C-alpha cells in the first residue's frame, strides 16, 4: 500500500442511510477518498451491541448500506469497503485494548449514559454495550488511521480512542499506535424533521432511499420558525429548521430570494417547502437511479474484494501489535 495517510470510518447497519449521514459524514468521505487510503466499514459487530436479539436483521441490512454508500459516490476502486465481522483482527485488538481500558473511562462516556436513557426499553446492560468504544477504538487503531470522519455525536468515542492509544503506547513503551484526529463537516449534527438531531431511532429522518412520494408528507410536516404562526408574520431563517436544508440542497442563486421572502413575509412556509421538495427530488433521484442498478452480485463482489484488502492490512498491523506486547507466538 502507498504511503498516503489513512482514514477510517464506519456505520452500523441498523437502518437506511439518511440525509444526516450524507451531509454529516458521507460528504467528507467523498472528498477524502481521492487523497487518502480510506477504509470504510459496515460495523455489524457494533450493531450487535443493541440488536443482539436479532442478528439476522442486522445481516439483512448490510447490502443496503453498501448500496447507499456506492450510490452516494463512494467508489470501491478508490477505497476499501468492508464488513467488520469479516476481519477477525478487530475482535482480537478489541480484547487486548479492553485489558488496558479502565472501567471508569467507559462508565463516564457521555454516549453510554445517553443511550441507556434513550434506549430504556431495551436491555443493554451488557459488557458488549459498555465496551462499545473499545471496539470502536480497535477499528480505528488497527488501521493506524490518522483521521476519522464522523458526526458530532462520535467525538467522545474519538477522545477515548486517543486515550486508549496513549495508554497502550505508554504501557508497552512504543509509538506504534497513532492517535486519530476527528474530521467534522459543517453539518456534523443535521437536524431532523422535528428539529432534534436526525436519527433513525427518532423517526424524524429522510432516508436517501425513501420513495419521492413518501418524502412530500415528511417535508410538509417539517418544523419551521416556531414564532411564525401566520403567513403574514415575518419569519427568521436563522432559527428555522428548514432553512439549513436549502443551504445544502437548493441552488445558491435562489437563497437570497427565499431568505428575503421569509423575512418580509412575502413567502409562506408552504412556498418554501415546495422549493425544498423540488431540490430534494433533484438531489435524490439520480442517486436512487444509481442505487437501483446495484444488484446483489455487485454488492457481494465489492465486499469480497474489500474484506480481502482490509484483512491483508489488519493481519500485518495485528502482527506488529502482538510483537509490541511480546505475544507474537
Ligand atoms: P452510526 O451508524 O450511528 O452513524 C454513522 C455516522 O453518521 C453520523 N450521523 C450524523 N451526522 C450528522 N447529523 C446527523 N443527524 C447524523 N446522524 C448520524 C454519526 O455521527 C456517525 O459518524 N459508532 C459509530 C460507528 C463506528 C465508527 C467506528 C465510526 C464504529 N466504529 C470507527 C468511525 C470509526 C456509529 O454508531 O455510527
């Protein structure tokens, strides 16, 4: 492999990819894939931390995620697209890192506390769930990744990955593990239809593969400037939940008209939503056409090739890591 810097990122196969994933993360992946050695992983073991009762459902979601990535423009010729569970070294490194990770670091992790509250209906009092950030650190550190493009919610995990790398290097008197840097897009926390972070579990998402006719009612339901009760009230795009979408999707030349129309009340929210619907359709239709052409065999070939390339890298790096702790037997 060439001497380009490495990028690692992953997504859980737990649902359809939505606009938050696209503008929060994929937009960065698209820029990075030309310049860096990129490893993009379908992290199906991570999905098991919450979906352990339905592993079959997780596996069924894997091809759809790969389809979403490729139809978004992620190029399997330029980057390594692979499935985490096909590269067993992730599990081995996770085990070794779990030996050196103090429990307090995991118990204090804000995402651990938040998720336990949000997923109160699920029994996630498991070692696997507590150890989620350790497995994530293993994913990243195994590829000696310099940079990790993610959304804002992943920052505490990245901080932990750096701390674990530091602790490993300190304990074993080495500089083998690289402390990874996070890379955020400007939309690292894209709001959903209701103004909370767009998320599959909140039911407030627009999926990249949603049929266009299903998107219209979603756009109609979008929260706008809550102080604007009547069309004759002037609005404020800077606090409107819909305006960020125009900035991402609508022809920039049209933005001043929309902004002005909202502020002087010559445009109503319905007009604004109509334009957004057109922008969404123009953005999603070509992607959905590409998606329809990616068949099961293509996905299988992409993963077979990616798994092989990831495995080759991971076997070499794991040998170096074992060597660093005197376990290269
Ligand atoms: P996951 O599968 O929950 O989400 C995948 C990525 O999408 C980002 N994201 C968003 N960004 C902006 N706005 C939103 N509304 C939004 N919703 C989701 C997430 O921040 C994430 O970057 N722990 C990871 C998966 C993972 C991983 C890794 C990531 C496992 N190992 C190693 C990077 C490196 C997760 O649960 O992502």
